C-alpha cells in the first residue's frame, strides 16, 4: 500500500489541507516540516482516523474532539463537517489498483460542548471509467491494512519506545502482538481454532451416535470439557506470567529506588542516629560536669589547707610542741593528783594523811594544786584535742602533690570535654546530612517494595499451581483420548469417526509444528534484521570495540541489547535516548521488512534526541528499508540531514501555526482564526508564511518578554 | 564526734562581696548557671576559705577593720562538716596570736580568720574576673598552681 494523497477538512486545526505523498521508489520520503505545536501529531491522527475510524484515535476517540477548537456554532441544527479523504494504491492481482477512502462525520458544538454523530465511510475503486464503490469498505480496508498493524505503520518516536520501555511483561506483550500481526501468525492460530471446532463437531457426532454406549458418551463429554478448559487455563497462565513479570519489574524498580535513596542517606536512620548521639551527648555532658565538680572539690581538699597555710601551721606547731614538752599536753595533772589524794603517801614518799600535821599540810597543797589546774583545764583540753586531731594538717606535704592531683583531674576532665566535642561534631554532621537530604520516604519505598515482593510471590505460586493444573488436565485429556480410541474401535462406525479424529489430530500437530517453526524462524529473521539495522544506525563497529555489540528478540518476545563480552544491557537504563529510538525504529523496520507487508511508515518525530552520525544513519536506513516513508520532522531534526533528504525526499511540505507570530514567526500571517497553514517550502526554503526569526532574535524576544517580565 | 568550736559563730563580710559570692558559688547559682566551670566553689565557705589561704600564703595583712555594711554570709555550723578546716582556723589563730588562750575564744578566732579572708578576697576576685576566655575553674586552678610553684 502506498498513500498518494490526503485531503483533510476541519480535523482539529487542519481546516483545509491537501497533501500529495511521494510514491517514487528512489525518492520514497515525504517530509512534513513543522515546528512543535504545528500540527504534526494532528496530521498523524487524521490519517489514522481516515483509515481506521475512531479505533485509530487516541483513547479510541473518547473525549477527543475532532472539530476545530475555535469553531462554536449557534444551534443544534448547525453541524461542523469533518472529513478525511485518502487516495492510496495497492498491488492487486499483479496490477496496481487505486482506491479512495472518505470518512465523514459531523460535530455540533454548543457552549463549548461537542457532540459527534456517527461517521460514514466510503471506499471506491478508481477505474479508468470512473470510481466504483466497494461494498463493506471497513472489511476491505482492514484486509489491506489490519488494525493490529496500525501502531507499526503509524507511530511516533515516543510511542515506539513502548516496545523497549515500561514493564517487561507489557513490553513483551506489545512485541509479541506486533510480530504475530505482521508475520501472519494469527492465520495459523485461526486455523488451530478451526481444527478445534472440527474436533468439537466430531465429539458431538460421537456423543450423538454413542447412544447406548454410556462410557463413550461420558469420555467424549470429558474430552470436550477438557479441550475447552485447557486453552482457557493456558490463557490465564499467560496472563499470570505477564503479571508476574510486571510485578518483578515493579519490585526491581522499587529496590533500585530504595538503593538510590539509601545511597543518598536514610533520613529515618539518620534521625534515629542523631537521637542516639543526643543521648550519648547528654551522658558525656554529665561526665564533664562530674569532672568539673571533682575539679571544684579540690578547693575543699585538706591538701589545699596544708599547702596554703603551711607557714602558719608551722608556727602553731612549734607552740603546741612546746606545750607538749612542758607536759601540758596532754592534760593529766588533775587525775594524777586526785589519785594521789586517795593514797597515804605522796610520790616523793612523804606522808599525806590527815592525822599527821605535815601530812595534812602537804595534803592541802595538793588540793590547791588541783584547784589551780582546774582553771586552765578547759584551754588545755582544747589544746590537747587540737594537738591530736590536727596532726594530719601539721604533717609536712610535698608541694607537687596538689599539682599532680590537679593534673590528673584536669586531664580526666579534658578527655570528657573532648569526647563531648566529638559527639557534638557528630551531631552537627548528621544534622547537616539530614538537612541536605531530599524528603524521601524510605519507609514507604521499602513497604512498597515488600508489597510487590509479596504480590510477586503469590503470583508465582498461582503460576505454578496453574502450570500443574494444565499438566494434570493434559494428562487426563490424553488418557481420555486413548480410552475414546479404544471404545471407538469396538464398532465400524466408531472406527470411521476415529480415523477422522486422527486426521484432525495429525493436522493439529502439523499446524502446531508450523506455528512453532514459523515463530522461531521468523523471530530469528526479525531479530537478525533488527540487529544489523540497529548496529548500522548507531555506527557500532565491532572491530572498534563498540560498547553495544548486539540486539536481539528473545523467544519470549523481549528485545535485549548486549554490551561488550556479551554482557546484557537494559535498554531503558543503559542506552541513551538516541540509541533507544534507533532500536525501536530498527525493530519496526525489520518487522515490516521480514513480513513483506507493503505499507507506508508514517512516523512523527523519529529523530528526536538524535544528532550527528546516528541521526543521519537512522534517516538513511529508514529510507532504505521502507517502501514509503512519511516523516513529520521538526526543524532541528532536519538540521544536518539536508543532503540525505536531497537524495531521498520526493515531496516536502511545511506546516506553520500562525499563533507562533510574533514569538517565532517573522511575518504576520494575517489569519484571524486558529488553523495550520501549509506551504510547499522545502527544508532549505522559507516563504512569507513559514519564515522564522533567527535564533538570536528569538533569544532576545524570549529574554525581553519572558525573563525580562519576571524580573 | 569532734566538737565544732565555731558552731555558734557567724561570718560577716562586706556587702560589696555579696554578688561575687553568689556568682562564683554553686550553692547560689541555679539551672543552666549551675556549672562548676563558671562557679568553681561548691559552697560559699570554700570561697571564703580560699581567700583566707591566699592572704596567709601571700603574707597579706589581715583586715580587721573594714568599712561599709556587712552581712551574714556563712554560719559557723558549716565547719562541722569539715573538721580539718575548724582546726586550720584554730591553728591560724594560734599562729597569729602566739597565745593559747585564743582557743577558748571562738569569736576572736573567727575575727582573725575573717580578717585574713577579707585581706585575700580582692586578690581572689581579681583572679576570677581576669579569667578571659578560660573558665573560672581552670583559670583559678592555674593561678593556684603558679602560686605553689613560685613560692
């Protein structure tokens, strides 16, 4: 199929557009040059709507207004006509046949609320004699270009990435669907379904004829039941496996988020650590105070008095020692004298009795002595007590003792202070870390990860259970089939049906084998083609030790890229934007190439994020592999690719949005409504409509009007 | 239990020293100010006694006559918990008077001791106030160490 021309009326901002597409095999590119917001995506949508109806629109056309946004009518009677007409050619019976498809719908818009009627589609075959309407136009169009292939042939750079981005299960499902649709694997699967119907019908015949053979009827019933159950279970298993893959991806993603967040720092842990350090700090602070108190207690120490009052004490000691030498310390006079009075003789041996005259005199003397001693006794008692209790104070002390004690206490206090400082520093460091941390909820990420892990575990258990169930059912089915065979062999009619069943069974085996072979062989072909295209596109020269060495599609329909030494790379994380886009385009082109389906590749912004060699190479290979390439490109995508387009572009248009005046456009287009303007300027030309301001004046404008205003 | 000769004797000092006693003694500081680094004396008697020691050590003339209003800063009962101090005061009085009769006169002994303390207080307060960035406790300790090492 090749698109020759498209006429669009009132499709969003494309109010009146006629485009002719290049059908030349040498110059097979049609370039639609347009800046951002200049109708590229709208044109892509319009072409898809023209061919596939609402199915070709985003969200199948739900909440997608078709009529121009600035068109509001007065009443319900007034309708906005919207139409897309596409002229295309296909190869039919070794001839080129031309068709025209016209899709038409009306929308009424009242107070900004739109209502769309039912669309009509008309397909005509263009003959030399005129145009012949084709019956069942939708069926015919679907046969020419199946709806399933829409995303392969009509795509944009971002959407194509879904083959290698997103959840693994979804990626694989998309790749599988694309391959199945384009390689005609559906046809074989349809044939398998037909055979199943044949089997069902044979089973019905057996049941009908089994009449009196209860065993045969039961076995046949059981077989029919199992033949219905098993595919359903297989479909369920496929879904569960896909869900499991996605859950594993989610878990992996959460794990990676967690690692990333933990690398930056676990805020929760840091806060806990800060609290632990705070407790340690309080204890250390108490230790410092305790050490300071011990230090202060030095001023209460006896040593302090001994050293400071040393001279004074020495003088006092001399006095006390003298008293001691004089026998006044300790004070023992009175007890001795009193004791003597109890005796009859004095210490000297003289009599001190009352009967003796001299003794009596001596006795009176002793009593006088006792009386005199009593008077000074209080002082002597105190001096005596002082003499004995102050002995420690009066001892000579080494002057260095205080210094040593002080140093010991001071050092111990300094150690405590140092420890406190270190903890304070740790605390400040942690607080700084906490302040710098983004507000990431690690607990939540961890819970999320665990949730996915648990769900994946359950899903895995479900997968195993389903797998086992299928095996059991298949075993049962095989046993029933054998039993049915034995029962059918008992009569002639049965033998006949059995031989038919055997034929159907053989055919099923052949189809299964063919499907398996096709699947493996065709996937290999697509994989190999994609690999060579991709490596060429990105300029991966193996002799130059390229970082990317290979790309392949696995039997599980996953697109994988390998690095040096066969190390697998994750396309989402390990490839840059340009390589990712190159890979998806290589896949699409390889698929269309292997399928040999001839259809235009309409691609919106395929060269986004690309530059230099890769951009030129992708463009070159896309042109080489596609039968008709319609590219919707921005000015920057075209930049540096002009030479290739000189060789390959058969037609070039420029789409301009007048609303870009005066920011981007140089000239006032003089248009009062909202619409996209078309001109036939190529990528080297500019006219009054599409002429843009140069980058310098754009920058100046942006500065003056945007930044300047915000200042 | 050893008899406290000074149990009934109060220590009166000039009002002008009141704030310093409050500032440098832990018994009169509260809350966050209760830090031995800034208030190095556990009790007021410790500060008073150090002043006395400094005067004795440095050979300062005891100040028996002090002008101005006085207040009761310390009660003599406090010496009951530190008997060596009680003895130190008696020995100081003996040394000062060279007369053992002084031991029978607690008021006179306290008058002598207080005269030494009042002679030493200005020096002690100067030390505490001149500490600059150091804590009072550290600076005072350093000064005391210097006193011991130079004499």
